[in-house]
C-alpha cells in the first residue's frame, strides 16, 4: 500500500508528511485508504464523504488518531524532528474534526492523553525553527495546554501549562 501517498491525498496541505518515514505504520482501514487514493480525490472533506459512503464518518477520526499516535511514537522513540510539525498540525486537525462532527468527548480524551507530548516538543521546535515560527508554535501549544488545564482541573495539566508558558517566554527572550 502507498501509505504516504494516501495520507497526503487526505491531508494535502501537510507537505511535511513527505519527510516522515512511514515504513512502520500500519494504518487502520488500509482498503479505504487505498480506494481513496485510487479515486483521485483529495482533501479531508472529500475523504470524509468517501468514508461515509463506504463505512461511516467515524473512520476519519480513527485514521487521524492513528496518524497522530504514529507521529508521537516516532517522536518519542526516535526523537525525529520530521514528525514534530506534522504531529502538531494533525493534533489541530483532529481537534477540529472531532468537535465539528459531534465527538467532543473523544477530543477531551485526545487532549488529556497527548498534550504533554506537544509541550515536550517546544524546545525542539525552538532549536530547529526561526524565532517567529517557534513562537507561533509555542503560543499555540500553550493555548492547548491552557485548554487542558481549564478543562481537567488537575495538577498535572496545571504543571504542563506552567511549562508551556515558561518555554514560550524563553523563546520570546531569545
């Protein structure tokens, strides 16, 4: 299966996926991904319509979540910078998709489970990107950490927010 090509057909705006090694990725619903790639269509809305006709729209969320998990695994296991920016973008895409499609509780689980990874990515982003780009990512991740802190009212998420704020300030001062 042409996994990378199928994912790029679903998320053509995420050109950074070209730099990701997908040799160890086993996507859910490979037949749907292959059929979508072969259809010649592109974009998340087109994939959602395609998936709804075939098996149901929840497949879209499962594919996005699986992609996010794979990117985070590569980040943690191999410390690869190539997966950092796509992971943040897939995280945001998943947030939007889940909330727009009535899966708010699933978004809460994703936010609670994975925001710590994003906060831990900020130093790597600062190391590899210009100050303006690094600051934009740091502010975005801080906002997501704030959302988690407010939503879960838990010391762990409060500490993540504090860490995100410190990292953003460090970038601003550099």
